[in-house]
């Protein structure tokens, strides 16, 4: 009987731990940076700054995509820059719980 109770408590502990771990209080920003012809822009730099002044710096990968996962739920200004292209600024991107914001894709030539 004692072993059954111990096993039951252990399973209950694992189950509650899983529920607590699965709670997600973040959001994400994902974007493809392409030129007007649709070609990916590799190594474009982007900056995401939230309303509290926290700044995240990143660059696009080999496919012209960047992803900022697990951001606090806030409002962000996003700046995307690449040599030979106009700097794109997206203001007041408001992220809500568990949302993935897909920002506009085109970056124009300078």
C-alpha cells in the first residue's frame, strides 16, 4: 500500500511539474528579410527595443530569416538594416501572450 501511495505521489508530482513548465508567458517576433525581387537578404541586422528600454540585437540567418523567441509580452520598435538597402522601422509592434508576430517582409533598395 505504501509503495502504491509513493508511486501515486510521484506521478502527481511529475504531472504538476509538467503543467507548470508548459506555462508560457512570452511571445516572439519572426521575419523574412527580402529585397523587392523576393531574394533573401543574409546578415541583415535588426534591433528590437521594448517600452522598458531593453534592446535585443540579432541578424538574419542564411535564409534571410530572423527569429526572436521568448520575448516578454510588451510593445516593441523593430529596426531592420542591411548594407545597400533602406533601413526599415516598424513602430509599436504589440506582442500578446504566446503570439508570434510576423513583420512585413520587404526591404527597399537605398
